[in-house]
């Protein structure tokens, strides 16, 4: 128990930015927090934090240890949540936010089954592609397809995902198959735009991520339209596997330049707190994770 408390304290101090903030959250003196950190560093034999009166800074060893600690604490909470979800009935109202395309195909269709298991729950599903303010807008859980950048929020991974460059066999037969990134300049690239600005396509080249602005005769701010254009043979599209996996499996779309695929934009559930998370949120997150983990889930979602 002592070792677990030390690890939990270390994670809390980093998340809150100071010993005093972590102490206030726990209702104890900052000196007690400091003694736990000292004991942890002594037990491990390494310095985890550089501490001054003004700021904290992780050492290299501390940064690596923090990642492992967050994963362990997250897995422990998920295990406890799974047990609680199976033993207690969730109640109340759940406000969910999700990206429009993903929510339409991979959240909305699952809600009837979820509510059939939790008959004392009601849900509101808001579909939009902007970054919602969970606290300000009262959102219980948001589905995001990206890594968590706001450290004040908590995320749990629901499923793996990565982006691929796809085209129809008819387009590749007509225009040829690109062999490297330079070849994209001679292809019709179907890009997504946001407020008049192209987001660009990200690839991995020579060990680094590179984002390219591509050109084509059609752009759109809706990814589902780009998906349809690619299926119709209008050009290359850079899409997520959750969107095109079924068409790739059926041969309607073909991936190209796989050797340049960048690290994935995985699928996360994001919420404002970890401790004392309401059962309705835990139940929903566990339901999505279990659904997405089924071996044939993504292949079966043909539009």
C-alpha cells in the first residue's frame, strides 16, 4: 500500500504542478507529499523530480517512470471500473460528444444496445467536429481521435487507429500507383479543408513526421464526402482506418505508400476527472471498449 501511495502521489504532483496543490487536493500538509516523493526516489535509487521553491521539472528517468505509472494506474482503474459496471446499475443522463463522421457510424449505432443493458439511463449524443469544452458545456464524455493534449483532462484509449492513403482500383489503373511522397505532386489529391485552410497530410519519412500540402481539383470540409469521392475513383484520399477498413478488406479501396504511414491517431474517450468517475460514464466507456475490441467489429461496419 505504501508503494502504491508513493506512485499515486508522484503522478498527482506532476499533474497538478506542485507539491502544495497535490497536498491541498488530498487535504494533508505539503511536507507529507514531499516525504512520499523522497521515499519513492530513495527506494528506486534515482532522482525523479528536480524540485525548487518555484517549479518542478521531471528528470529523464522521471519522465519515463511517469509514463509507466500513468499506464499502471489507468489499467487498475479500468479493471475496477469493469467490475463495478457489471455489478451495479448505472442511472441518470449521459451527455456524449463525438466527431460527426465517427459518431454517426461507430457511436450512434451502438447506443440502443447500450441502453438495453442500462435501462435507467438516458443519453444525448452531440455530433460535431470542433473541440468541445467538456467542463464549460457539461459534456460527460467526449470521443476524440487524437492524443490528449490538454493535461487537465483524462483520457482512456478505446481502440487503435491510424491513417492510410487510399484510392479505388479504377483510379490507380487510370493514374498509376504512387511509389514515394514526391509522386503525390502528379496525383489528384482529395484534401480536407477547415475554415478555408487545408489541414495537410502527415507521413513518416527518414524517421520524422512530415506534413505535406497536396493539390487536387476538389476539397471538402467533410471527411465522409472525401471517402465517397475516393470510392468513386476521383483521386487519392488520406483517411482513418475506422472509416475505410471495410472497403479495404472488400477490395473497393486500395492502400498506397504504406511505408510512409505515420504513427496512429488512436481513438480515446476523454472526461474531466478520473477519481469518483460516475458509473454512467464508466459503463459507457467500458461498453465502447468492449465493442471495439471484438475481432470482427471494424470489418463488419460496411456502409
